[in-house]
C-alpha cells in the first residue's frame, strides 16, 4: 500500500507529506471460508482503509509507532491470529530505504 503522510523525528520531515509504503501480512483460521461470503473472512478493503486513515490523518515520529498503530487496528479483528506490518519511507535517504517490521500474535 502507498500513502502520503507527515511522519518523522525531524520537524522538516513533517512539514510536507512523504510517501509511506506498508505491507500487511495476515494469518487467520476460518471455519466457514467454504461459504464464499465476505462476512466469513477478512474484508481486505477494511484493512486498507484503516491503514490509509492512520497514515494520512495521524502523525508519528517513528515508523515503529506508525506500524504499531496499524497493528492495533488490524488486531482488533479477533479472527486474525497474527499480523505483520512492514512500514518504509522510500524517499527519505539517498540510496537507502528505512524500513521497520513488527509482528503481533494472539496469546
């Protein structure tokens, strides 16, 4: 996913929106998936919109905090057993892309 948001430690990073890329990986167990109904599985549009809202409407100093906020929202769906969010800022450094990966699992 690609969004534009105001995130970074330095004030200058927050002055103008920057491109933020997110990858989301979900691990789920479904008993009713054979029924071919959206309400029996994860609505990927809902996940996308939640991540979009967090990146575009909130501001974080750290990519870790941004990824953590996305995980909080994603894990609110009790059917998700584990989720991983990778967040990166591709245009921040010349020739390098800062990236963070966080994973949460149900206990």
